[in-house]
C-alpha cells in the first residue's frame, strides 16, 4: 500500500512523505531505522476508494526543473488575475503534457478542494516538490503573499535550470568524444584484433604483456558480449545505490572537490545555489535557522550539506553565519564569508546574497564557455595515449618476428 506519513526525529525535526509498504508496522520500523518516530499516516486512495498505484514506467519519468518553473510562473499569473487556487490548478493541469505531473497536480487540486492547505498537499509528493518549494509555499500561505512567493520560486527555479543547462552543455562535447572512442575501440576489438591474432599464432611469436592484454580483452568482448550487456546496467544500478548512501555521497564529494577543472565548477555552482536559495528564503520570510535547514537538504554535495547542518546549531548559539562559513575554507571562497558579513552588518543580507548569486552564476557561465578549450588538450592526450598503447602493443611483436627472420 502507498502511505502518506508524517514523522518526527528525537531532535524535533519533522518530515513527511510517501512510502510503499505492506502495513503501518513496516512503515514505523523503516522510519525508526532512520531515527524518526511515526506520528500519523494515511493510505493514499483515488476517487473510487482504491489504493493509488504507481505505474512502473512512471518511476522512470521525472518532472524537470523547467516544468516546475513554468508551473510556479503560471500559477503566480493566474492568482494575481484573481482566480482561486483550485481553479488555477485545474487550468494548469489541462495545459500540462507530462502525465506524472498531471497526476500530481490532480491530487493536489483534490486535496485543496477538501480543505487541505496548498503546502500540505504538495508535501505528499516529496519526489516532485522539495523542502525549499514546500516551505516557501507555506510561508506564502501564512503571510498572504503567495503570488510574490511564487514569483521568487519561479526565479529560483529558472536560475537552477540555467545552471544545470550550462553544466550539462559543457559536458556534451567530452561525452560525445568518449562515446565515439568507446565505439571505435569495440569495433577494433571485435574485427581488427582477431585478424592480427591469427598472424601471431601462425608465427608462434612470444607476445609482450600489453599485446596479450589486448588479445584477451578482444576475446572477452567477442565471446562474452551477452554478459557485458548485463554488466553495464548492473554497474549503473550499483553506482546509483552507492550514491544514495552516506559513504558513496562522501566519496563522490571528495572526488569532485579534488579534480582540478571540475572542482571550480562544483564550488561555484554550490555557492551560487546557496546564495540564491538563502536570499529567496529570507525574502519569503523564512527564519535563518529554518532557511539553513532547508539549504542543508536542498544542496546535494555531501560537504556542503554537512557544513550547513553544522551551522544550524552554531547559529542557534548566536554565532554569525559569516564566521561559520569562513571556517569552511575548502568549499567556500573567502568572498562568500566576506559578503555575508557585509550583509549581516548592514542588514541587507538578501540583497547582498542576490548580488553574490549573480556573480557566481556569471563565473559558472564563463567557466562552462571555456571548458571545451580546457578539455580539448586533455582529450587529445587521452586519445593519443590509447592509440599509442594499441599501436605499440601490436607493432612490437611484429618487429620481434622480423628480427628473428633476419
């Protein structure tokens, strides 16, 4: 059964979400293992009273940042035009193409018609709407500034979308080159190497280790290709599982923060997102402590999450955020702590962080534009190394045979 639950940790943190379990005992046990105590639950059902079933293929179809951005923009425009929230949601649902998003918006609209708050309705879909989205909507509802909050959210999502698009765009070129290299390598292993191997066997030549390695790889690909087809998806699933664990997140964070070119992108993207999200939350009226808690759940890099989780307790003790961030020299440039300090002293933290976000967004834009020129020589070096290794491994035994003939 699909159950919507709310739970509380021993430190007082509240979370809610949807989980598929056999019964409430299993739900309580899973939450207890995560350090939470189940406080309430409800089985999700459709209009006919049947339990809601998540279609298998729907698990692979996500809801993009761009779709959520347009949702926030359109909803803001409709509410400002005087449409009630339930009517605005109906109109947006009719315009939406993504079937998964249609189901989500339909259930949200039905909840609102039964008297539920907008934020609580969105909280039932944590896979679609994160803590940032839900908490800002909740603040907008309470303060009566939902239209303004939706505009801020739309801007935040737009900036997130631009950052993601720039980073992905920069990685397209090296990805295409690496895929092409892989395909050429497979063709060589399947069709070219076996013919050369036959020549070596006829001559009874003693093969160097590098040549034998290439021949073994060729045999492996040709004889066990059906096993390799299953290995690659399994490796992908294994990596995905690893990245869902604390050990995997920490390992991935260490790797990203130690690769020369990637390190700068990771730092600047995370600083831009932090500044933009923190500024948006403060503008919406969210408290500093709650804003830091939301940021710690929103940023994906392990070290940034850890830094902001630690900062919550320090801020509650009265320590300035600029001082806390200043101690995290590995992941925050000096400029970040200095700008936050200026904001704290002048009382204009929101505006200062907005400027800081724009600065780092421009930096990311510049880095991604120059990334292809940085990666090009690295790729050329990699291709040259692979081709050289292959050429030497094939030609070396041939020269040995010719010397013996002489």
